[in-house]
């Protein structure tokens, strides 16, 4: 009989995807507000908000890449 592994659960995978999505969302929101703050501080207009949001998106995606790399290293055993 096959011994079930807790790492094979589809709910666990769904949880990882949820965490990854929240990670990107939080990074984008933080980047937007940092860009908005820079816009008020430097007086550059709304371009800083866009730059901040895009920077947050890039940081979120890079963070997910490292997260997936670490996750796959753990499952290699």
C-alpha cells in the first residue's frame, strides 16, 4: 500500500499559490505608497507612484522565484 505524503496535498499547493499572490500584492501596494511618498517629497508628479508600483511588482516576482527555488530544493530530498 502506498504511504501518503503530506506534501502531495492539493490544498497545500493551493495555500502556496495564495501566499505567493498575497506576496506580490503586498509588494505592489508598498511600492505604490513609497512612490507616492517620493512624489510628494521630490515633487515629480504621478510618475513616481507608477515607478514604485512597478518596482514592487518586480520585487514580488523575484521573491516568488526565490520562494519556488527554496520549495523545490526542500522536495528534492
